[in-house]
């Protein structure tokens, strides 16, 4: 018999502890080995019960979830899925938790918790399964990227009125907030235009883009319908909306669509990549990063067939080797690279080619 995934639930709400226990124990592959109302009790139970994965509330008495997470990841790193309310403060706190090493998060309903949580059963179990097998490494405390803005160098006027020679398209999911951040923070202010899909709910993508904008030399924003893809700019797909590229004359732009979920997601990496294959062809460079599932594999293959250079993150540096693995299996990737080499390769591949006569 396959060993079940051992879960410890940490939440100050008795109702939440009961609901999460019921949800997980209804699945055949989970065992809730314990619950804790605060981090102090959780600390003792982690050492005693050795769970495979932890669910962690953000707001708790005696010690808040972020402080506990930082201590946990520096001293006893393990897979953690955060439980967070969808508020402006909750978004920022969750993003900080992902920086500190949390694998993923689940949005906690603000009202009618019992019925609201039942609507997210599939999401909860999928994220906990992925987290249980995620690669979690000891890490120093991440810098608070909201502390100070990074100066932006103005682009030359001609860069804003001419077409983008190349466009970099990136797709990611679980573990992707830090992977995408790692890449964009390495880009110079005149890097080729970027379009990116990361699986996040509405609200989080705007906060995430604003957080990146404060720490990157390029400008980063949540994409809006009709935005042009410009050098030195990155457009992040809005939560719950697809992002597509299209060509208008000599320029590239994006459109926001509200279609059905594709490959299980909206926004979908496949939707973005297929639009790049159709409208950008060899003028696109694609990268698929850490994430669960297979979203993006077929789209990346379409990009490669259309003449684009394509890259998949390697297994060793992925938090969850799902999406890149699927892309490699269908031969969608021209290269398979560790995360720390992807930014440089994207820039090299997207650099304008000098024509010699």
C-alpha cells in the first residue's frame, strides 16, 4: 500500500482545522497526523510527528505565520502551503511568504467559510500533493523587496516607437513567483519586452507585478487590454483572465480574454504560448518554469514549431517538476537549463542579430 501524505494543520480557527481535516481525510492519500492552534504548538508537533507537509495560517496569536515560517525555513525547512485571506494586506503577506520559502497558498474565504472552503477542495488537495513532493532547501531570509524602488532608466524614444525585435514569453506555476522574479531581476532596463503567465487568483497578480516593479530595472505591470509589448517592460497576466499576443502593423500588443479554462487554468500558459506561435513566430523566445500539471507544454511545442527558441527549467532547480517535464517529454524545449542560467540565455537568444554583408 502506498504511504499516505502526512499533513499537519496549523490554524487558530477550530472550524478551519476541522474543515481541512475533513477535506483531506476524505481523500485516500492523505493522513492528518495532527493540528495546532498556534506556531508554538506546531513546533513541538513537527518535531514529534514529522509531517510531510504543513498548512499554515497567516494571522495567528502568539506568533504570526510569517515569523514562524521564516524561523521554520531557516532551521527545519519543509513544504508549507499558506492559508491566506484575499485582501490587499493578505496579498502582500502571501507574496512575502512565498519569498520566504512557502511552496504555494490557498485563499481562505472571508465569509461563509464552511461552504466557501468546499468550493476549493480540488485546489487544496492538488496543491498539497504537489507541495509534499516539492524540493525545499534551507534558505536565508529573503530581502523585503517592497522596501525601496529600483531606479528605472528612461528608454530611448526610438525604442518606444519601433517594433519589438523579439518578445520573451514565460509561463510558470507552483514555485514560480520566485523563479520568475529571479529572471526578471537580472534583466537590464533595455531588455526585450516580456509577457508572462503565472497561475494566481485575481488580486494577487496586481500586487505581484507591483512588487516586481519595485525591485526590477525593467518596468513590470499587470497586463491591460491593448497594452503594447515594449522593450524594458514586462506584462503579467491578470488572475482569472487569459493573456494573448497579437500583431498590429509593426507593433506587438496584448489582449485580455475571458474564455474557458485551458489545460485546467485561466490564465493559461498554453493560451499565451499558442498566440506567440501564431503571431510572433521566430520573433518569440519561450521559457517554461517550475509548476504542477502540464499547462504550457503543447503551447511551447507550437512555439518551437513556429521557429521560436524554447527553454525548459531543469528538474534539479524546479520546486515542482511538472510543467517543464511535460514540455521536455513532448520535445517542446530546444534547451533544458537550471534556473540561474535561464535569464542570460533568454537575453542572448532574444538579442538582435547583427547582419554582416
